[in-house]
C-alpha cells in the first residue's frame, strides 16, 4: 500500500448560496484545491453528496463536475452515505491512491440545502432514516436525536444546561473562521432561552441547514518532496456501521458505528486516543458530540459534558474540538461536511488556521463524519510535519 498525502485544499464559505448551482460550488472548491496543490491534472474524482437529486434535481454529479471542471474522461463517481457522504468519498480517494491505481485524485463534497423551505429540506434529510418505521411517523433527525438526548438526560438525571457548553464553544471558534456560517458568539443564557425545535433540542443545540463545497487533492506521499512542511499524511480513514433504525439498537446511548470506526482508525494509524492533538467531531447536536467523544474512546459522555465548561476542549486545552466552529458554528452542508472537516484539520496541521484558533504544534488530527444517527461513520486520522 502506498502512503497517501493531502497536497491541496479548497472551500467555499458555508452559507445560503442561492446564486450558485451545485456544480458551480463544487468546481469553485475544486479549482481552489488544485491551485493550492499547484497541479492542473487529476486522474480520478470522487464527489460526496447526499441530496442533489432530491433538492436540486441533479444527480450524476461525478461525470457532471468532472466535465464542468475541465476533466471529462477521467474516472468520476458520486459517493453517498447520508451526512457522512463527504468522508465516504474521501475514503474512496484515499483507497485509489493507496492501491497505486491513481496518481493524483480530487475529492469534493458539495451540498445545497437552502433552496427550499426549511421543512422541505428537513424532510429530505430524513430520507436517511428508516422510512418504514421512523420517518413515516414524522420523525426528523432533530426528533431522533431528541429521543436519544431525552433518554440520556433521564438516565443521568441531567438538566439542559450542561449541554450548552458545546454549542457555546463551537460558536466561539466559528467567529474567527472566515468560511463559517455563524460569526457571532453565543452565551449559555441565549442557549437556554432559544426556541424549542424538538424537546429537549432547541435552535442553538442544533446544526443549521446550509450550502457549501470543499475539496482536497490526494497524491502518493513517496513521490513528493518529503521536507515540504505543508504535507499532511492520511494515516487512517476507516468506516463503521450500525443499524439505520434507531429502534433496532440495543443501547441508544452507545454509538457502535462510531466505536468500530474509531477503533479501526486507531489500529490502522497505530495510535491511541491520548496521542490525538485535536478532534473534529460530528457535532450536529450536542448529544451527538458527547456520545461520539465517548464511543471514540476519549472519555465517557458525562465526563465530556463536565469538561465542556472548563477549557479542556478549548483551542489551548488538552483536546481542542470544533476548532473552526464545527458543524454547529461553521455550518453543516451535509455531503460536504466530511471534506470541510478534513480541510480544516489540514489547515491546523500545516499551521495555517487563523491565529486565534490555531492549535499549538498539533501532530495528529482526527476527524469524524457521521451519517444518520450513527449508521455510517468515517473516522480519519491525519499527521502533520511538526
Ligand atoms: C447525522 C446528521 O448530521 S443529522 C443532522 C442533519 N441536519 C439537520 O437535521 C438540520 C437541523 N437543523 C434544522 O432543521 C434547522 O436549522 C432548524 C429546524 C434547527 C432551524 O430552522 P428554522 O427554525 O427554519 O430557522 P430559520 O431558518 O427560520 O432561521 C431563523 C433564525 O435562526 C438562525 N438559525 C437557523 N438555524 C440555526 C441554528 N441551527 N443555530 C443557530 N441559528 C440558527 C437563522 O440564521 C435565522 O436568523 P435570523 O433571524 O437572524 O436571520
């Protein structure tokens, strides 16, 4: 197997992009990544996208984006894994380089969720849940996560306040990220007063509906200048899965897909959770942040909630998380999110993050992209030069 390096990154701002189509957003991010890599050729393109067909009436994104970007003829496919579509596509790119089949590939994540009324997008997102037994009851992803959170609060006798600190931290970091959707910090008081969406998940507990595209260029590490300090190596990119239907899970509070994906990633990378310099979790909802920190092996979820308020997860803390705002602050254009996470982790490992949110001398960065309530999970571990 060849070692794989990230040699270029690109991203559009995350916001409502009513003036730009899916392909325009994707090609913008792709060309930025090619410029960054100083390349003008690729021999493979993998596109992460979840809802192009449902919301933009545009499928067949692999060939479409390759053609529109000037690369008609190369291998180009779309990869779908619900909200983990971006990282699922990233894994295909990594495998193409690691296997020696390709010399230089691009992975693009793209999504447009804001063209329709919010209820329409929320309904489209819910197609990733169990259609026969869950969405047919009217359950959205906010509602499914609300059920998990209610169970967790009941078992641990918790109030809403401990959950405020993850969104507060995410919005704090997002204010320094020029690509983030929300550039305003929020307070615990604002969180507690925010409008309720699905009890106990309120507006400020939830990631937003958003549009955006992000891209990375991958190449074999051994064919590159090894002393290039901007090179970031992909040590692991591993998938775990669980039942799509929440009611089939034996334990609602243990994300088994996350556990499998993280354990496989740590094994492939030859690392333990203690060696990770920063973690980009899939913080679509605060309960998902707490449960994924536990299932990844960092600490139990109740401990994570206690640490959320004491600086442990801050930029200068023991394990910085959501360093550029996470899904909550940067925004969550679902099929693009996994690539935004990798782009941001690469910026951190290169030392190119905005100074207020640059982690000091990071060595290993971990990203985790989750589809559904944890049915498809991709954990990636990256290594920088410092
Ligand atoms: C595995 C997974 O990732 S599952 C997750 C998949 N993603 C989702 O399920 C998306 C969840 N989020 C949502 O459905 C929506 O963002 C909701 C329901 C939380 C809010 O939507 P709405 O109530 O329609 O909010 P609306 O779009 O009207 O915005 C109202 C205001 O709140 C702001 N806002 C909207 N969403 C958020 C948010 N999540 N956080 C903070 N502010 C928000 C808007 O900017 C707007 O501000 P303004 O009045 O200053 O312009």
